[in-house]
C-alpha cells in the first residue's frame, strides 16, 4: 500500500490518541475542579471566581474535544475513500491482467507471439 493511502490511517490513529488523552485530561480537570469546590471553605465570592476559571478551562477543553471529533470524522472519511480507491484499483488490475492474458493467448494461437 502506498504512503498516500497510509497517511489518512496514521493521521486517524494520531487523532484518536490525542482525543483519548484530551478526554482523560478533561475528566481529570473536572474532578480537580470538583475537589477544589468542595475543599474551598472561603467566601462565595472566591468560589465564584474559581468556578469561572474552571468553567473557562472546561469550555476550552470542550472546544478542543469538539475540534478533534470533527477532525476524526474527516480522517475517517479520508480513510474510507482511500480504502475504496484501493479496492477499485485492485479490481482494475485484476481486469487488466485477465485481459492481457487473454490477448497473449489469442496472439499465441494465431502465431504472433514467439514460442509457436
């Protein structure tokens, strides 16, 4: 398989790995934020500021995860297209090989190929 056909596959694998890492990071940040909220014994104003920072970080991570999902969809489609193209080219090779063999057999029968 050529590198053109393998490139979407490797990109897909990389994006899947990044997506998993980001999901884990998002869960970790969410748990940390929950722990911070519980442990904070300060005033509600201080908690609101912490909540806003956590919410901003959470929103940023969610936007990154959303972007990764879109990229994964694109890479999935590219991989499918490359696989379909690969299958089409294999069928074309089989057809052309069969056609060549038939033509060689015909030429051999009429004496146009050496070895008659």
